[in-house]
C-alpha cells in the first residue's frame, strides 16, 4: 500500500514547523535514516521489503520515487516538505532525479535487517504474484 499524506505547517513570523505524531505515521518508529549528497545521475533502491513499514518525507530539495506494487507502477514527485508517503507491503522502489540539496528522510517500523530486503527483481515479481 502506498498512501500520500499532507501535513499542516504551523507558520508564524519565525518560520514554519511541521509536527508528525505516531497516529499519522501509523507505526512506532524504530529507525530513522536520511539520504543526501546524491545527484541527478544517482539511482538508488532497486529492492522491496517483506515486512517493513516506511514513511518517506523529502525535507529538502526534490527527488522522484518509482513504486511498483502488483504490476501497478507509479512515480511520485517528492518536492515538498509538507507531504509524506506511507509505504507497506511488497513494493519495489527506485529513487532517482535527486536535486543536489535533496534530503530524503525515512521513518521505519523496524531496525535494519538485510533479511527483510528483496533485492532480486525476479523474486519480487514471484512474491507479488
Ligand atoms: C529504502 C530506501 C529509500 C544500514 O546499515 N542501515 C540502514 O538502516 C540502511 C537503510 C542501510 N544500511 C546500509 C546497507 C548498505 O550497505 O547502508 C548501505 C546503503 O543501503 P542501501 O543500498 O539499501 O540504500 P538505498 O538507498 O538503495 O535504500 C535505502 C533503504 O535501504 C531502503 O529501505 O527504502 O533507502
């Protein structure tokens, strides 16, 4: 499942603040990581997860993520820090078109576990059929 969620910034003369609480994310966050220093030639991802739930927020700059779920392919433009995308289930993803200032923040439901990764596209297709 892939779900877009918009946040409401709290804006005043000092700038803006976005608070994201557990009910919005839908899971308890056990890990946070962020990707930065990528550029327009970079392509990352090329995997799906078995059990991980994730919440993606591009807090600076922009990038695109191509998600594939049950043969349905969609590209989401991450170009705003007041929107996030929730992902669960077996979803192949490729991340690309990073701006130089891109910081992609990921909140995850589990600690890092390489065994949760499906890194072979053929295995992904078998599991999603
Ligand atoms: C995802 C996309 C958006 C760790 O040691 N701990 C971690 O929590 C993570 C995420 C990675 N690593 C190690 C594993 C690799 O040696 O960092 C290295 C780079 O990871 P990876 O090649 O998986 O990076 P991406 O950008 O292809 O994928 C990552 C996440 O792995 C993945 O869950 O959805 O970001």
